């Protein structure tokens, strides 16, 4: 049962009880309870009718009679109501301060990440692929290549290579895979060292060093060195084969030890690379030298042919029907468009995961997003009032009344119920005061 039905039934019951009480009063004129029932029903009926009239005249003329004063309040004040609602929404409910506060309480980047993660896998990459393919059909490749070449030259000319090289080197050293790369180099060197050719090369190197030592200096010193070497070799104090074997074994043991990431030489390499990164970033002479080399390269080379070829082939690859396409420059290979899509998809997925794990990048993007959102709120806040006014202006009087009434229907019908209950209670209370207290008191005084 709806609240309107309850209110209507309460009004109907009060009317029935009022008629019954009037009939009982005619039959039993001297019974106090009959008069009390009549008082109660009369007061409740008056309260219910008064609230029914009050609720009705808010929205329409009662019984369609427009000559009743102060009726159809909402339709008659439609413009004032719309302006009041628009002003309230714009300056109170959705004020600039409140919107900025709510935006500041949100993590816009976290919301965006959650939204992207909820989307079907690959949908963003697929839409991006279609957009790129359609856009490439309409591009002026010659003009685009020239503009790209000019932009590339300008960007490279302004690029400070040394700091970026330092940052890249530091990033490389701090990656977990860096030690793995060093281990791979050590394993490769160990494989090369294990062959007999390496030992023979060490023996040959020691022989050359012996000859170099003997043949340096004056005639007497040469004779003296030669005699000393011959004596050492004859007594086996100097044996190049044993020295080569020992050096070869020491090198093998060193490489075996170097497989451990904790080896002091590997730690020293990492430290020296860190120092090199600092040098690339901080030393002015290194920065200047790299900048001079950059400018010299830009003067000697032309980027336009390469950019045109790259753009042209890329457009052909993306705009042709899916299938196998030959790679340029005479290389006997084919490229499948599906493979390109998968490659781009893997790249996007990997970059996306790295971005989600990069708190510094997310913090920087969040700061930019918050600043952008606040600027939008400052510049476009008045649109809230405009939208509210336009929306409510599109409502006819009947629709506006129906819209407002539907939002407060339950509370309005409760007002009618309260009027019936409170009126009946007050009627009973007044009867008790008049005939239970006031009348006996007058009789006692008189």
C-alpha cells in the first residue's frame, strides 16, 4: 500500500467515524464518550482536510478553480524556482570550493588505472590501431615527413645528450638484469678461455714480452739481460710454458669467481659506471663536448629520406589488408600485420605495468591532472548553472510539477497522515481539558 493510499484511507475513515459519532450523539445525547468521539473525529477530519488542501495547492488549483487565492504555487513561481534551483546547485551543492575539495580527495590517476584495467583485454590497443590506420589514409606524407624532420632537428638540437646518457646509464646499472648481463659476459669469456688457442696466445704474449725485455737498453745491459734469462731458463727458474699454464689457470679461476654478483670487481664495475653517469650529468666539459658532436652530426646528415621511407612503409604496412608484406631494403623477410599488432600490444602491456609500478611517474601525472581539473572547474564552473537552467526550462509546467511531486510524494502524504493523527489527538485533548478539567472547575467555583 502506498503512502497516498494510506492518507486517503485515513481521511475516509475519519469521515465515516465522524458521521457515526454524529448519529450516536443524536441517539445518546448524554453520554460523554459519544461527545469525545465526535470531538476527536471532527478535529482529525479538519486536520486531514486542511493538509490535503495545503498539499494540493502547492502543485495545482483545487478542483481546477483558479479563483482560489494562493494556489498552484509551484507553477506560478516556475521561473523563480528554476533560478533558485540553478543557483543552489551552482553555488552551494556543486560550488567551486566543494568540487575542488572532492577532486583533491580523489586519486585521479588511480581512478583512470582502475577504469582501464576493467576494460576487456586488448580493447584499447584495438581501437588505437583502427584510429591510426584511418588517420594514415588522410595524411600528406611529404609534408608530414618535412615537418617531422624539422621537428626532429629542432628537438635533437635542444637535446642535452650528456644528462640523458647519464640517466640511462644509471638506470641500466640499477636494473636487476644488469648483473645477469655481466654474468653472461663472464660465461662467454670463460668459454673462450677454455680453448687451447687461448693458452697458446698467452704463451706467445709472454714470449714477446721476454724478447722485448732482453732487447731493451744498452749493449752491455742487453748482454747482461740475455745471460740472466739463459741462466734462469737453464735452471728452470724461468719457464714460459709453466707461466702460461699458471696464468691461464689463474684467469679461469678469476672468471669462475666473477660469476658471483658479490665479487669485488663486479661491484667496482658498477661503482665506476655510477661515477661515469655522474660525470656525464655534471661535468660541463663532457656536456659541451657531446653537444658539439651532436651539432656536427646534424650538419652532416639529412634525416628527410629516412623519415619519408619510414613513414611510407609504416603507412603501407598499417593500411594494407592484413597479410604478409615484404620488408624494404632488399631483406628477404616478410612481416605479418598481426605480428605488428601483437608486438604493439605486448609493448603497451609492458609499459602499462611499468607505469603502474612507478610511484614517481604516477605522482607527477596526478599533480598535473589535479592542476588541470582545478583549472577546468575555475573556467567552466558556470556551465553547471547553465545546464540546470536549460534542463528545467525544457520542462512544461505539468512535467515540472510531476517531477517535483514524484520526489516528495511520500513525505507529502505523511504530512496528511500527521494532520489526521495530530488533529484527532488534539481534539481528544481539548475535550478532556474542557469537560474534564475546565467545566468541573467552573461548577466548583460557582
